[in-house]
C-alpha cells in the first residue's frame, strides 16, 4: 500500500500479492507528452482554441485522438482535460484551460472525456480545485472564495464531468494551492464531502507534483481524500503505518486506485479464468480449515459414542 500511494508519478505500481499489474499515465491536455518514456504524440490545438469553436463534437474527437495514441504507447491514464478558469488574460496556464466561462468549460471537457472513455483510458480532471493562478501556486498560495462562487464557477466544470460519467474509469488530479488555510490536496470537505459524497465520484485522486515544497504531506493527503502522490521518489511520501487510522486511509486509497485501474484499458485483455495467487492461498486456507473442522467433528462424535457406550455398561451392572 505504501508503494502504491508513494510512487504515483506517471504510473501506478504493480501489487503482486493481489495480481495488480503496473500501468503508465501520460501528460497532457494538448497531446501525448511523456518525458518519462520519451513518448510524444500529435500536438493538438490548445484547449482555449478548441473552446472558441463551441464544437463539442470536435472536442470529443480530440479526446479520442489523444487517447488513441495513448493506448498505442501503452498508457492507461491521461493527465487531462484541464478545466480551471481564465480569471485574467495574463494567467500563466490559460493555454491549457478552456475558458473564463464555467458552462463552456464543462461541456467541452465532458465530451473530451467521452473520447477517452471510448478507448478505455481514464482522464485525470485537473486541477481540482481553484488553481486559477500560476504565480506562487506551489508556495503556499492561499485562495479565498465564497461557497457560491465555488459552486457556480470554479467547481462547475468538474461537477459536470463527474455527473456525466456512466461508470467508466475516471480520475482526478488535486491541486498545489491552499483553500483558505488548508492545502487542497488534503482537504476532505472538497475531496471527500463534495467530490465523492455529493457528486458520487468513485475513482482515484492523484496529487499534483509531489515535490520538496515543504507543505505537501502524504499522510494528511490520504486522510483528506488524495489517494496517490505524483512523484517518483517515494521517500518524500511518508505515511504513518503505525497508526490504525492511517492504515485505514491507506486501504481506502489503495482501493480507489485499483478500482480505477481495473476498469480501464489496462485490463482489457485480462483472463478471468486465471486465479490470482492470493485467491489460491485463500482457497488453501479455507480447505485446511474445513479439514481441521471435519477432524474435530469426527473426534467429537467418536468421544460421544464412547461415553454413550460407557453409560450403557454402567446401567446393565
């Protein structure tokens, strides 16, 4: 569980004890861009330009095209679409976001996700949430807003994508910034209460890049709703495996990760007749227990008959 949580950078690791295979994820919203595996695909137009067409069919075709290449390269997850809003014309990452309008962003992202689902690739909706500023976003940037603006504007595209999902594999990438005075990557009111409990999201949540920023905490992340850390150096992602509540959070995080992966293209060729090793062990333990119980029962019956015979002899005398 610790490895599954800690090594989430562009991958999910194998877990041999339960037969989970390793998978690969790729950047980014405008096309395959993986420096980890030196895989680079077609460069598509930026999301901002796509949104200006108001053409939802085109958005779907781009999602389909990007994930066609993702499957060819061996990727199961796609770090996109991105749907933060344009608060300013000078936003440092506006090219990767659709619009200043939450409705337009939502409808374009929904159809891009539909294209990914068709290929069995799970998109990572990002960056959840309120990552509308690049300047100092990983330097403990505190974002303040009202619940009304949160729900009507900044959360709306994400909500649309989650509620349009019909059981396909889906993931979310959380954010660098703080929400008020709480790091967004460990903020349970957003990740658990709204995303999971209110909207019904059932997939995995990945942190944004888990670097040496001084405030990102893996143990706090899994307790607050993030399941995996976007990093390749597990030493940074420390969880308290001596704490019962932390282990419980680790189990839930592992379940969320594996639930997402097993419903993706990664398991398209899975042979359901092949029994995983852990199942065979369980069968063996069950069989052993049955044999022991049968032996105990036979011994109990034998002892009962012996006592019954002794009682008959005493009665005759």
